C-alpha cells in the first residue's frame, strides 16, 4: 500500500452494479464533523479518533469527532449566538432550518465524542471543565437520544456558540457506497479550561497530533484515513495557529466533493474531483479485492 488511503473491498462490485443500473444510490444523510485544534509551541495540533477495527465502516481509520444530524436538531429554534441562521444557510448552501441542524450537529457530536462543548452562558463566554458526573450524565443522555440538544442547552441555560466554528469543506459519500453521508467539515479551537477525552464508543484511541505529522504517517501507510480526512488535514498545513485556521475558514470553498467512477477499457477509474491523489484504477473484471492491511500504530499516535 503506497499510503494509508482506506479502500473498502466491496467497492469494485458496487461500482460495476452502479454502472450497469442494478444498484440504486441511497440518499445521503446530513452529517457534521469538527477538526478541533489547539496551539502548542510547535504549532497547532488536531484532535483525531481511531475508529475501532471492529467497525463495519472504516474500521481502524483515523477521523475527527462527528456524526449524523439528529432529526431534533432542526425541530425548533435553539439558544444561539454568533452568525445568524440565514448567514449559515448561505455559507453551507442549505436553508435556515438545515443550517441550524448542521451547526447543531457539529457542536453536539463534538461534545458527545470528545467531551468538548462549544457553548456558554452568554454570547461572549464558554463553559469551562465539563468532566463532572452531572455533565457526563447529560452527555450519555444525548448519545442515547434520551435528551435533545435544545433541551440540554435549555436545562443548563447555555447558548450554542456558532461563532466558534468555521466551515471548512463539504464531502458527499460516493453513490456506490451503501452508507452515504453529506458531511460538512468545520474547524474550531479547544476552549480554554476544557480538555478532550475519548468519549466515543466507536473509537479505541485518541490523539492530539500536528497536521504535518499525521499527513506524513498517512503518506508512509502507517495511519489509515478516508479521502475527506486526509484532504481536510492537508488544508491545515499552512496555518501556524488555530486562530489563523479559523480566520481562513470564511474564504474556504464549500462546493461538495463527490467521487465519480467510470469504465475505461478493462478498468474502473475512481476519482475525486480536485483531489487527484485519490484516483484509483480498479480491474473491471475482478469480483474480489483484497482489503488494505491494518495501519501501524507507530506513526505519530492514535485516535
């Protein structure tokens, strides 16, 4: 394996089925994920999770905290600070209700999976330590969907700080994949007084790692990542602080990236527009593909 690109073994068969019309694409589910950053003397580091090897989708791959939109994320107006829903709708390319849901999902999933909460008692402050038993009880209730995020904020008298997020990219799972997501990627800085922890049942390890170190581990084939993960990670490389990355976010291109597959001779050519490094040539006649080896854990940390 030349690098750590995650590649599902069933893709060639599904690509052929899509091409011959026997596979109908499923509608992608809205999702959000957050590149959580903090500054160090050696530059910013990003918080990453390593998905459990037993996971059906991308087992062993490194990713960021995130997940699907909860239907209740847009069922009513939530306590909100920062740019308006209309502003976010324009930035994300959706309507105002969907914009609330996507931003809400980004904040909620970061709290559920990393224990970090981008909310405060007023529009100018952020909560501090969120590791107490009462916080953990609320976090567990959110994960179990026993509590909506709006109810959680109301109960604690908190407002969601949408101004602490920067929209970074948007990727849509290929049409030939069985589980599809329309995912918005955000950047955010770790609030002062808070700390991350591995609160996700889907991850076996977490790490704070410099983007350049993580990218180098991927290039050596030691850290496994899906194309959106390594692509968004590489876009962090020019920035010397978390604040610089956040300041750059409003100018980031948000056109969705959707992989395409085409038949050419005896090959299937799989490509992601604008991201040539991920192009793959798959034999069109093969019915099986060997999955890539599990990544080494010696290349810069874990998730």
